[in-house]
């Protein structure tokens, strides 16, 4: 056996420890599983991608940002029935 020292954010360690504890594992066992799966698969055992939003999603994100900057320019609802009435007109 050998030791690997890894620096991680404290909250990440606590959250991961809680998750692995629920699964009946400790962090050391979880890391060993990760390393073994990496070797079996010949790479990371999950997809690592940078998701690039499409034009529709980008437009929705821009609209949401504008709505947050100037909420009084947009109609809001406190009653879902009133919202649906307007939508169905």
C-alpha cells in the first residue's frame, strides 16, 4: 500500500464523506473505486465535457438576466390561475 495526499475544499470533503457513509464507504474506498474504474475504462469513468448552450438557451439566459435587472418592466403573478388565464388568451 501507498499513500496519496490530495487537497480538497473542506465542504467538499464533508459532503463527500456523508454521501459515501450513506453508501457504506469511506473516502479512501471511494477513491480506490474511482482509480480502479479509471483503469478498467482506460480513462475517467464518466464523461467530462464543457456544455455549450444552444442559441435558444442563450437567448433565454439573456432574457432572464434582463428580467432580474429590471423586474418592474415585466408582468408577474401571485396567482397561478391568473397566469394561465393570460397565457391562454
